[in-house]
């Protein structure tokens, strides 16, 4: 499955329905502030997975997972 530039794999405080193991490209973990600003707080590539809270027993994250470099999962 293709990972398109700027695609959101999961939104903050919305149930995570699946995890993603990127085979290429990378995904930014973005924190959105109360003042509307955003900051990249993590990066996931082929060594990791997107949706870690699900594996830790939670269904939500405070972060957005957004594709920063297209690739495949």
C-alpha cells in the first residue's frame, strides 16, 4: 500500500484503527499546540511502526501521524 505525501495515518484523539509498518519513506509524529502551532516530536521509518499506543493497550494518541516522505507500508 502506498503512503502518499501529507497523508494522515491517524489524527489526535481519534481511535486508531490499525498500525502501520513503513517499508520505505517516513512518517512524522506531530504534536498540535493550543495556540494552533504544530511541532514534529518523532519520526518513524522502516525500523518502527505507527500506532504504538494500540500495542500498549490504548486506542488513542495525542499525536498526528503524517507522511513526510512518500513510500510503502
